[in-house]
C-alpha cells in the first residue's frame, strides 16, 4: 500500500466512504465535510501578573468528525457542527 494515500474517510453518521472534492469543467462537487473538534476544558492564561486572566477552551483530545454531503444536510449534523462537536 502506498503510504502517501490516506486511509479512506468514512461519514460519522452513515458510515459511507467519502471522496475528496471532485472538480469538473462546470464546477466542483464537495466530497465531504470535516469538523475539527475534540473534548475541551476551560483553561485560563494570565500574560502578566497585573492582568486579568483570559479564559479559553483548551482542546484535550483532537477529533475530526467527517460527514458526507447527504448527512451534512441532516438537522442533527447541523446542530453538531454549530456546537463544534459538543454532544449533550
Ligand atoms: Zn453520511
């Protein structure tokens, strides 16, 4: 197997294999959508002692969520994208 070819990506919802964006003479077809997310926790950073700390979300475990274009239109996938992968 050629190491330069990444393993086939699969849709997280339907499990179907997805292809890269397909370019045609009249335009292109999006093959899949990827959400870069992961579990996060609140963390604080203080740049100087006399400054208020800045809180931010620190990514603990990066995770890529893949969706095929068909599932991307599904309401629960839309919600997942808008919530950056935070599952209730
Ligand atoms: Zn799908």
